[in-house]
């Protein structure tokens, strides 16, 4: 794996750990938790991968996407 792939995998672990502590979160919520050094688009792409792998759930509330472990 490339350095970027390794970094992305560790970011996914951080995202999963955060989602374990909340009922649900938006991409912006996760971005704020991780820190301002990561773009909204990157967080969105990583969370999309987690959804595709079946590790998290995606749902919509008032036309805004939220994610949860449950």
C-alpha cells in the first residue's frame, strides 16, 4: 500500500471510533472532530468507502446525509 492508503486506513479507524461515541454524525461533524487539516471531500470519500464496505450506515434527515454505526 502507498503512504496515502495507509494514512486513509488510519483515518477510517478514527472515523469509526468517533461514530461509536455518537448516535449519528454528518460529514461536517466528522471533519470537525478530525481537525481542519482534512477536507470535507476527503472525509466524504472515506465515509463512502465505509458505507460500501458495510461498516457504517448512511441515512438522510431533512435532505442532509448522516452516518451511524447502528
